[in-house]
C-alpha cells in the first residue's frame, strides 16, 4: 500500500457575540465573551491493497436438478482454470447461489410460458497481486463466465481515517493556540466540534464513514485473452476537515 500526505491546511476566524466590543462602562456590565472558530484540513493519498474479482456463472435446463448439475460442471472448470493461474481455495469465496424458473412470452397465446430453470453462481476471487487480475478474468471467461467485474478496497481504512482525523485536529489546535498567543486571548473552552469528510477514498476504498471492510465501487473492464496486460489501482485522496468552536472567557 502506498500512502502519502499533503501539508494540513487550516483556516480560522473570530465571531464576536453581540456586545463583545462594548466596555463595562458603556454596556452597564461586563463585556460578553466572543467565539473563536478554527478549521483544520488534512489529506492522505490512499492506494488499495486488495482486489476482488467477481465472476458469475449461469446454466439453464428443463428441471432444477439438471440446471444445478450443469452449473456445478462449469464451476469445477472455472476453479480448475483459476488453480492453474495460482489461485487457492482460500482465495475463492462463493457470494451467491440462486435457482429460479425461466419463461418466455408466447405471442399467439398472449402469456408467459415456462422454459425451465436457471441456476446462477457468483464467486469472488481475492488477490493482493493486481497483475493477476487479467489472468483471473480470462480463466473465468474460458469456463463460461457471463459477467465479471473488479472492485478495490483497502484493509487499513480504519487506521487511515484515524490518522487523517488526528492530522486535521492537530492543525486546528495549532491554529487556535496561535490565535490565543498572538491576540492574548483568555481561557478558551471547546463548545463544538464537527467534521466533514471529502475525497473519493472515503467512499471508494472504505464505503461508509468509519468502516474498514467495505468493497470499493471502482471497476475494471473484463480483459479476455490479455493476461499480460498491466492493471493499476488508482490512488485517491482521503481528506477531512475538522471545525472546532471555542468560547472565549
């Protein structure tokens, strides 16, 4: 995995409350405290470390048993092809297995008529070696795979999100301390904290705030007969902006 970070970007502004600039004499009482709001933004560049290749097989037959048997035969051929490419049993997981009736529209009789059953199997092949993706897709195609796609994910997203959050918070706190020292502000009490994630890596390689095991939505086209073609996963930004509000005493 390759990650990198850009220098944190911070912004800050002071929002006085009504009466903040009044003196005790002019207001008839103590001056009211103001608010200080600071924002810190940090960015990490994230590259996925896992590719999930999804392969789908289908088989049709007049009855359910025959459809399943035909599907199993194709599955065995696909697994053999994948094994020949270096994939192990641990690399291959069945995600769905479905069986249902099929039909067609009978125009003369103006109705749907049964044509048999379709069995459908979807497996996911996991690999850390992206150069294997074309060979995996070709192995599936040679076994009769009807649909294939590739998604990417990063297994360290939880730690990366924590890291970029710490960077953004550090940037915001540093700016607050600078304001406090330069403007000789009094006691500063945190009254609000919010964060706004941005950058495609949040959804593409972590899919959902705070999750580390979701599959990405980035796709690679099926490559048949081009096992030597290189496949590179895209590096995407993981950016977070933190806003901290202080009450000035």
